[in-house]
């Protein structure tokens, strides 16, 4: 209760007595570190500060000091309580809710710092513990910072580029020895969230990202395959030289994955193929769909369950491929050629 009351009163105290405000701020910073239940009582502080900053209700020079005093405590709280192996959480649902709130705080911190000298410092607050966790092979520690950077990437989705730190963040995924589904899911979601930037600033990481995601299809089939289609939709033109080897991987994987995953992987191939010269696109589309067409050549007996399942798979693949190609239009360049994954949930695929 004391923490919640002080959160509500903090901005008023800041205007009246700066020294008292510093004492309150020190107490609130400590609240982030004691226990997740206590930390949750003060999470609202960042939303209040963000609104106060937007409405010009903070005293001059107060913003930088606030970030410098509270930022390290918030990041430490994330690292301590947001891990999937945290001993402080009662159940997975509570931990997931806590992580979402902590991710929101990190995003709020960067939004508040935007355009100020504190913005790079906020990113360094996240990069440094990520580096330490990787060096220590603390993969749960690495994962929680991937999660934080994923939230920031989502907030910056419409920006022309991501901060330079994302080169290191994405590369850390390829180096990490992740083993759990949660770790792989977080990494895949991070890559998917960065999708628009693989066409520009993250282009050097594109081929490795797609390769990593394809390698994780057996472990996280839906998430990985959808992320692959997303990346190929945004930056497929840079993957044209790899389409042949990718097609072989997809054809080998097809019998062992679900129809929706099969559709996403074929959709990713079409996302690349639509950037091939126009006089070769039809042949490339036919080659991508050749395995599916071959399954239909022998006919379908809809009275048989196995054949109905085969028909469902083939329909999912063909529909997805058609929709992705349609999104590309007749031109292999320009905004119309990008896929945002909108075909992902169409037709049960």
C-alpha cells in the first residue's frame, strides 16, 4: 500500500520538494528488487512518468535523472523475476503476466528516453546483462533479454531502422545453445518482430535467421514456420540465390509437419520466388508446388480418411502459395511485393 500510494503521489512530490522526491525514488527503486508482488505495485510508475513527460508536467532536467535512478533497478528486476526458471513465481500464468508488465516497462523507458542522450544508455542497460548471460551460458538469462528487445522492436516497427544493438542481439540467437521450447519461441518471435528491418538494417543477418528458424521447425513448428514466411515476405529478394536449397529442405520436411506448417514453409518459398524475373516466376511457382501437385495426380477418394487429410494438406499449401504470390502483384519490387504474413491464417492453413 505504501508503494502504491507513493507511486500516485510521486510527480506531485517531485514538484514540491526535490530532496524528498529523491528519497521516495530510492524507495520505489528498491521495491522493484524485493519480490515480484511488491514490484508489481510500482509498475504503474513508468506509465505515470510517460504520461507526465508527454504532457510536459515534469520539471526541467528531471527526466534524465529519473531514468538513471530507476532504470538499473527495473532491468535487474526483469533479470531476476522474469526468467522462466524464476523461483519467485507461483505458476506459469502469473509469470507470463509479470513478464508482459516488465516488457512494457522497458518499452516505456525507451519511449521516455527517445531523442535524449539517455536513449543509447537505456539500450546499453539491456545489452550488457545479455552479454554477461551469454558469456556465462545462462540461457534463461539470455532469453529474458531477448524478450525485452522483442518488445522494443515491436514498438519501433514503423521506424526506418532499428538501433545498432540489434545486430548483436540477433547474432546472439545463432550462438545460443537454447534447448527449451520457451527459449526457442522467444527467439523466433524476436526474429519475426524484427521482420521489416531484414530488408534494410538487418539484411546481413537475414540468411542466418531463416536458416536458424528452419532448423527449429521440429521443435516449435508453428512459430518457426510463420516467422520464416514473415521474413521471406519482407526480404525475399535477398534470398533468391538460396531458393533451390530451401526448396529441398521444405520438400524433405513436408511429410513430417502439419498442414499449416507445410503451408507456411511453401508460402515462404513463394515469398522468395515472386522476386525472380517475371519470365521465370510461373516456372518457379510450378516447381514449388510440384510436390503438392504430384500428390493430387493419383486422385483423391474423399470416402477415405487418409485421402481427405491429403486433400486438406494440398489445399492449404496451394491456397497459401496463391495468396502469397497474389500479395506480390505483378511487380517484383516496391511495397506491394511485401508480405506481412496476412495469409497466415487463411483457409485453415
